[in-house]
């Protein structure tokens, strides 16, 4: 007597008019792996500095500013790139961010910020969108490198030595106090003394 498992196995590999179910699943699996590998490789490519500054809007505006900051050049030699601050490392949040970035591509095609003047006119709006996202996720990307728990407040300069313990106690997030850390602040933005 043939067991249910043996019958199922024979059915799975028994040819239909052209193919076996096993062959179909095998081909589908290989195609899925190839698709997934290509998709994930492209997503990672879009996180590179080379990709981020491939359009002149970024290269001629925010990239030039970033090159003058401590995140670009510093005493430790640790460099942060665009994706470190603007793209989550976790896969699902990263995918969501990439989907949102498709709106940025639409504006690239439309030419919404293709000149210095247009970029500056939209800078406050663009910055506020980034700041709102950072506030919403508790500056998660900042905290990949910086955390209150790892800070030695006693070794900090006087202003952060006073401000960081208060910020920690008040549950503030990095972007509450550190707007303009990698890019210049937009015209029209009034900084609060936090």
C-alpha cells in the first residue's frame, strides 16, 4: 500500500502534458531568487553616495554643504554618507523609504528643484519633511551611531555637557536640537535655543 506521502511525491513529480509540478516550482524558485537578488542589489546601489549625488540637484547643493561638515571629514576618519542619515537599515522601513523616494524622482523629472533658485525656494519645505520623519522615528538613523547611553557627558564640551542630560531626561530626539548639522538651515527657519 502506497502511503499518502509517497503518492503526493509521485503526483508532485509526475509529468503533466509538458512539465512536472516539481519542475515548475523549481524554475519558479530559481526565477524568484534571481529576481530577489537583482531587486535587493539595486536597492543597495541606491544607498551609495555615488547614486545619491548622481543628479546635479544633490551634487551642487546639499553635497557641497555636507562636505564641509564633521560627518564628512573629522579626526576619527569615520564618514557618514547620505543613506546613513536618510534611509533606515531595517529592510521593511528601507523599502517604505524607497517607495516615498519615488516622489522625489517625480519632482526630478518635473524639474521642481533643478536650479539653485528653485532648490532654495523649496529648501524649508524639504527640510521640514526630513525633520518630521526624523522626529516620528525618534531620530533612529542618528541613533545607529549616537546614543545617550554611549555618551560620556563629562568628556563633552560645556554646552553639550549641559544640554544632553536635559535632552535625555526630557525624551528629546536628536533632530530637536541638531537641525542643520549636515546641511545649512533654510531661509525662513527660526532656530529655537533648546
